[in-house]
C-alpha cells in the first residue's frame, strides 16, 4: 500500500511543482516525502522512479499531442534517433532515475535518523 501511495504522491508532486520549480527542487520534495512516509529502500527506489518517470513521460507526450509541435521529431533527428518515441522513452528513463534516486535518498535519510536501542547486549 505504501508503494502505490508513494508512487501516486510522487507523480502528483512532479505534475504540480515541476512547471514552477527546477527538477532538483522537486527531487528534494520527493526525498522529504519518502522520509515522511517511511518506505524502505528498494520499495522507495521503484515507487519514486515509477512516479516521476511516468509523470515525465505522460507530460511530454501530452504536450506534444496537444500542441502538435514537430519539435520532438526534430530533436530526435538532431540526436540521431530514428523516431520521437525513442526520445519519449529516454525522457521517461531520465525521470525514472531522478525520482528513484531521490526517493532512495529520502529512505536512507529516515534510516539515518532512526533511533537505535542503547542496551542491546546488556540485560538489566
């Protein structure tokens, strides 16, 4: 349940704040969100990755479809790609890795500040 919640909230965060803030600021918000939710390492990694990757993929496809621009096709040609679909996939992968590593950072940050028991070897 935390996986779906984190992925949904990550995608929502990206869609709401990415037009107004740089990507690195959104990554800080994703790390803070993951630290608050408390999702463990691998689960946080993939949930943050899926959330941000799907948001970036969907947003880029939506903008291209609505505007009818030929810019993605021209950028694909400029980068030596065969079609604009590969450019969309690369955008989604970059978003996946940015979201995944920021969520993993939040998970490790929570683990860093988690209180450990003091007397695990002594019995009183």
